[in-house]
């Protein structure tokens, strides 16, 4: 007889999305189980570019500093360059998120966190440790093989998952109330439960090569970058191949990503021992004296696909997140960042519903809010990869032969009309790519419109963004926006603290000013009567915190006596322009709406 165990929460997949969800559920006092087919956390770097808004989520868990210790930090490591080889002639470079002059103000004023290179192989162990220390067991070498949907005596739907232990080769069942599909681009849960996707044809194949090569002697400061695109139209190994090198450990361990001719995997059927692969890497580096060791080969497919809904049949018990919900190439560096933020959005909502603080309708807001973000990510990532193609074409990579490619490349240095045209193509192509490396807006502008946001008191619609939403972030307290980051301090100046550090940690946060003290009393009474955790802070002279640089005044969007209500995921739930006649009644009404309490 097959044994059966029970858990309220079963997370399938132990990548960034699944482990982050377990961590956020555990932070909120819940317990459950994570299973994964993989034998361990990721043993290759995979996702690497970690943006400030994902770090903000780790900051809420208290593990941001640990993550930064595992990261490679530095503004110059956020840029992108194109060259004939790692030591060869450079065609051009675009400065990255925190290095570009037009972005410096965002790096210092938009968030308390930073961009850094945090490889998936370093991130996942941190999340495993946090989750397992907060009541979530993480079980590797455990493969989901079947799902059965049942309606229990209580009327709740339950899911019986048949799993296979890849070590003992035994089979057992797991019965769960909530099922989370964080099982990647080939999601068993998405396929078994017939989630629908909007997809476009594959953009071809690519291949990651993990390797060791000590390049300390050639990596002087001017060559520092996040991605080193090597485009050589007259290359002798694997003609037509375009590749980039990404540093994993300075400057000795790398990932090379190769794109073959016409969307093919140029390294099909090769092994780490294949001499032609070594020669390919050697040509990309451009220094025959370097010893090269190939550690691993990982082919992958360029995808463009997003789930139409992140919940099953608009329900409240099966959820997709991470790559199971959105599938895309790594351009724009938003992959693992979006996985973490999917989990951050969902974790507190599950906890509030289970604890009876919210109605099940709150869970429907997860798909309403995160699906548009996933759709944006999939579109931008594929557009970013397409923008790279413009550079490749401009330097001769698509010429019919090596000789013609070399001739096209040579035009870049010719004082002719054709040469000027070629140089203009290269410049414009790199300018198109530059949108990616300045994409603070794409990372920041995740505006939520859902039942978990209360905007009925607004006099107008969301303000129109002045500029390109991919580049320009909109800082506002309009409901559904990120809480603006502002540095505060106590009046006697002891230690600066971000508004973000006042919010989060599973609780609502209410920020008010002089004349709005009634909001604090209201929040204390509501919290005591309902159990909803609300932390209220006054910002202004004589209150809890001082607006040292007057930034909160500029960003708060309400009068001094008004308030801003922030959800546990640090998004604005509602704001009041001024103090209400009955603050407690007003605040309770808003919370009842945001938390779907009418369903209880």
C-alpha cells in the first residue's frame, strides 16, 4: 500500500521562486513542504543579475547582507561591451544601471538596495537555510509524477500528488490544500492541470558553457563589464557563432553563452572534453597562453511564453510562479528577480487567508497583479535579445561568408560613405541595447490594479508617466505603487533608516504626519480588535521619525494630516489626502475591502 502524508502547503520546485515562497510563508508563521526533482540546489550559476527590488525582498527576510557577501559588487560590472575577443579590439560599450550618468540618481534615491551579481547557485542555499529554519522542509531528489484533484468533505478542494523518491525508488503520496507550481519552464503542474499560455514561436536555441580560465592578467578596469559580447565575423572556429562571456568568480570562472547560426545550438553533441570546444573558447578569449577547463554544458531554448492566469480556473488553491508562469531569455536580467517578487506578493496573502485575517478573494489578486508583470517581462526580454541581433548584423556576423563578414567589418574604419553608414548602424544598434542597461523603469514600474488595492478615494487616474516607462521610474504613493524609499532618522540623529524598513515583515504599515495622529490611534484599535498587524509611524517634527532630507515631503503625495497605508509587500494599498472625520471607520472600511473580508 502506498503511504500518504499531509501538508497544507506543497511547493513543487526548489529554484528561486519555490524557495523564496517557502521562506516568505515561513516568515509569516506557516509550515509546509518543498519538493524538487533536482538532487540539490543549483550547481551552476544560471540566473545572476540581481536587482535592488529583489534585494529589498531579501532585506525583509533579514538576509540581504548575507546575500551581498555572496555577490560580486561594483558599478562597472553592470555594463555591456562588444569586442573581437576578450583581449581584442572593442567595438563599443554601454554603461550599466548604476554606472550610467543618467541613472546615478536612481541608484542612490530610488531604493536602499543595489544591483549586484548574485548567482543562483549562491542565492538558493541562503533561501534553503531560511525556509528550513522557519518550518518548511525542503526535500530534493523527489519527483512529482501525478496529480489528482479531490473535493473533501469540508467542501474544499484537495490535491493528492504522487511522487517518486529518486534515492530509494519508492513512491508515496502527498495530500495538500494548497499547491504551488514553481517547477520551471517544463512545469508538470502547469501541464497536468491545463494552465493556458500565450506563446510565440521559439526564438531558437543557445548553450551555456561553464568554464575556468584565469584572465586576471587581461581584465584591467576598462574591460570590466557584466557581459562581454564577442562578435568576430571572420572567426575560424564555429563560423557564425556569437557568444558572450559572463564572469562568475573574478576573473577565473565564467559562463560562455553561445548562439549558433540560424538559431541553432552550435555545441550539439559536444562534451566538456571535446577539443573543438576548447579551441572555440580560446579564440573567444584571444590569448593562447590561458589554460581552459570546461566544467559543464547546458543547452537551452529561447522562449516567449506567459501563463494567461497564475491561478487555476480563477481559483484560490493552485498557483504558478517563477519560470513556471513566465518563460523568456535572460535579457534585461529580470528572471530570478521576478521569481522572488512573485513569491513576495503571494506569501503574505496566503498567510492572511489561512489565519482568517482575509477572505479567499485576496488570493485572486495574485494573478491580477503579477500576470501583467510577467507578460511585460517576457516581451521586454525577447525585445532585448532582438536588439542584440542589430549589433551582430551591423558588424558583419550575418554575411554569407567569413571573407564577406571581414570586409563588412573593415568598413567601420574606412573614410567612405559606406563606412559612415556602417558606423551609424553600429551606433544605433548599441543605442537600442542601451535601453536594457538603463531599464530602471522596467524593474520599478510594477503598478498593481486589483481588489487588493483601494483607489476609490483618488480624484483622478494614475498620473501619466513622463518618458519611456522602460527607463523612467514613476515614484508615487498612488495606490498600487511601490512604497517610495526615503531615508529617515530620529531627531537626535542616531541611524538612518529607510521607509522600507518600517514596512514589510508580514504587517501593514501606516505612515502619517503632523495633525494625523488620529490615524495611529485608529490603527492600534483595529489591530487589537481584528488581529491585523499594523505598524503606524509618524514622520515630521516631534513624531517618530524626522524627514531629514525633506524627501518624504516631496514623495508622500498627501497632506501632513493624511496617511499612506502600505501592504506587507511594501506596495501602497491606499492613501488619504488628509485626516478623516472618523479615522477608525475609514481605515477599517479600506482594510475590509483590500483583504476581501466581506467573504468571511
